[in-house]
C-alpha cells in the first residue's frame, strides 16, 4: 500500500510573460481515458491513493471524478483566507489545509488563528518549505500573494514556533525544507507531531550519502526520524495523457530504504500509514 502525500492536478493559462493566470482549473480533460482507467494505471504502478494539494475548487472537481482515490488537502491563499473559510473547507470533508507563499513567516502570530481551526478539527497542516518555483505565486500571477515571494518565510524552523503554540497540531513539511535539510531533520526528530517528505524536484537529486549522514549517522539508524517521513512526489496524477512522473520517487524511497536498511514496519509507515493517520480526523 502506497499513498502519495503530495500531488497536483491543476492547470492555468500563461500570459505573454509566461506567468500563470486565473482561472485555475483541473488538469483532467474528459476524453480518451476514464477516471477508473487512470486510477488503474496508477495502482498498477504502486500508487493506491493520493493527497491533492490544489485550490479547493480544483480539489472538489477532481474528488467528484476520482472518489476515494483522492484525499483533498486544499491550498489556501494566506492573505485572503480566514478561520471561517478553513472551518468550512474542513467541514466539507478535506483532510487538511496546504499553506504556501506567506507574506510573513509561517510562525507569525497573525497566522495562528488559522492553525487553531485545523487543530480543533484534528486535521493536517501541510507547509510548502524552501525554494518556490517562479511564475505562480509572485504578485500578478494566478496565486500571487501580498508581496514578492520570500522563501525564508517558508523555513522548516518556523514550525518550531507553531508547535510550541499548538503542540498537538499535525504538521507536514513538504520538500524537506529545500535547501535547509539539516533544519528539517531537527524539526521532525524533535517535534512529536511534525512530519516531512522528499517531494519536489531537489531532495531526490541530493546524494544518498547526504541522506545517510542525516538519517543514519555513523551507521546507526535514526529510527525515530525515519518514522516521521511520508512518501511524496509533487507530480500531476490527472493528466489525460500517460505520464507517471512519480516512478522515480518510488525508486528513490526504495533506494533510501535499502541503503539504510530500514525495517519493513518503518517502510509501511512512510509509504502509507503516516499520511493516512495524519489526514484522518477524529
Ligand atoms: Zn507541490
């Protein structure tokens, strides 16, 4: 059983400068292949379910077509949302909320009321961390925020403050803090309800030697830190054409398990059990 904790399925048009513009729609196009056939293609390749992190309207559209295959964790725009909107999204069945491109650090006081609602629902807060691609979140782009993006507002270390304020809040660090790897390790190793994934373009291209150093220092497996990982890719699962970009992430995680001799029960946590528990509300 494997659940991808970080996937997309959205599309937007580009303007003359290459910036993505509204409206943001689902990348799925009704046509040659049915949703059931698409799901079967993914299952054949080892993916049983996915966590979709797109705007609420896009997640809802996909969920309607793909049913149980999709666990929606909608992305909100931090300067436009409110505790009421978050409460509504979670009451509508989402497993959590995705945060990205804040105007202030994730740990800033003004965001705490948003996290409190997620905590009350016992849902998951997913945080994009580190480097962010251009053309989507800068002012004037489809999901542009208040100001020019500052990736230091999205450091894994900011979750330390959130965790001190809300120790029971379940949090997932997407992209392992890229490029602040060591910092992300410290957060998952020391904070009980904080987890992380290797999704995105960079973590899986770093050397296995580096990951071994972080998770198996001097040959001794840091089982506690490994037990806080989730499988995640950051690819689109809902394209009409055959496109299975997550296979290299499956290979990377397997290589990580093999080279660090990760016991089977820990592998199961990383592959599916953690994210299932994190997105299940009481
Ligand atoms: Zn993503």
